[in-house]
């Protein structure tokens, strides 16, 4: 008896799989996925090429997007990434840390594992190269105009460096790091992402000033100390990204001095009004699943936990990608505390919580 031919290439194996599938009721998109999992007309996909450690609890994910992806995002924007864990897709948004149109046709996000962050910990410590993920197109307005302002200031804390790295790398590539100041705070030196690259950028560009601040030693930068580290900050267009208390403090400072129009802020967490809903049963569509939620869980989070394919973008109530009609019941806006309950009124699921039982028209 002769042995079966040895399949020496992945291409041959995929062709054999596709041949077997011809007798099954698959869609054309399913046939494409058998040949290459990045080929999909229904959704954007990507393959994790590598996971690069940045600090003890942060890593950069280098992703090769598939069909339909455009590599012309604006520096400072974010993308959505969906990862399947235990049979369920979990979605989050992360800033792109790579510059647009990079050679090699990949994009990068840099993620910091948070103690309360189930998905962030998995991305940093549990995601294997080769994993196929779902992607959402770049969005966001934390961007620098082209051409950039003559003088710029970046106020950064912790993982807030990620969108700023995309901007700085782009300015470096274009040769426009002419008069840029970066004030970057982290707890200690080992916790500061991209530290060596930033030091190298500062050494190569006379016009790029990099202030390292380690809060365990130097303390948190107060707005009133800006004059000490950047004497002409009032004359600069400013971008700020970092922890909410830091952003709140600088926003108030700029407003008091009438400079709020020159401050561009990117928040990674939702700024709430300190109010929650009463919770209740939430039904996702006619005949869809019904789940019990508390008054702090957004409708978007509840739907994702129930396995519902919920659209989203910013997850902060800015882009309105997540808007759906409210078929019945009442919800509360976490930012303002306002309640909404008009039938068929469109609500933002990413910033709304249930006030009693409600039904979404999906």
C-alpha cells in the first residue's frame, strides 16, 4: 500500500480545504476565508504578526490588516479590535502608535495591561502571533493638521503616549519636528513606554525637546508648573492625553486663561457625571437575548457580554457609531445624567445605562 502524498506547502493544504468545501453550503466569503483568513468582504480582519514588549505590563501588537483596509489613517487616531476568547468576541478601542503608510503594510497598537482590564491583559500577556482579529476602521479627531503648527506642545501621562507616538513618528518621517515640546510623565523610568526611542528622537532633532518626569520622584506635574518646563506654552498649540485627573486639571487651567481653543484632549475613559442607572432587564432586538444588568454597565458592554454584535467606535459618546433606537423603557446618559425614554429615540449605547427594563431595536 502506498502512502498519501505529502502536502508540502500551505497553499496546497488550503486548496484541498477549499475543494472539500465545494460540497457544503458556504457563502463566497467563507470560501475566501478557507484560502486566506484575511480575505473577507463582510468584515475587516487582521493577523497579529508579533507582540513586542515595551514595559513589564505593556506591549505593541503589530497587525497585518486584510482586504478593505486603508493605510492612510491620520496620526493620533484609534481603531477597534475584536478578539475571540472562549467563543465570544470582545471589542475595545486602542490608539494607533504606528505612523500611516508604514513600509511593510502593518499597523501597530500599544496596550497597557490594566488590573481591571480583562481584554488588555489578554492582549499583552496572552495573545499569540498568528491570531486573526477583527478590526474597525480608524477614527478620532486627536490629530495634527497638515502642515502642522509652527510650535507644538504635548502633555502626556502613562499610556497617553500611544497616539502621540504615531504623531511624533510621522513628524519625524516628514522632517517636521522643528519646534515640538513633549512633557511625558510616568511613575518610574521602567514604566515609561518608548523611552529609548524618544531619547533618540531628541538627540536627532534639535527642535524636539523631551522632558522626562517620573512621578514617584518628581511628583505629578501641576498646571501651574508649566512655566517652569515650557516658558512659552501659552504660544503653543497643545495636545494632551493621559489619566482623567491630569486632563481635568489642564482643561480647567486652559479655560481659566482663555486658551481652551488651543487645547486638544484625548481621553481613554468616559468622563461621567457621577450618576448611574437603576439597572434592569435589557432585551437586544425582537426575539433577541435578554440579560440582567446593573446600573453601571453600559448597554454596549451588556450586549457584548451577551454575544450580540454591537457596533461601536469611540466608546465615549463622541462618534455616534453605536446609536440604536430605544424600542421601550428608559436609559440614562452617564455623562450628563439625563434620561431618555421616547419610543424609537436613538440612544448611544456606549454611554447609556438601563433605568429599569428596556428593549433596543436591533
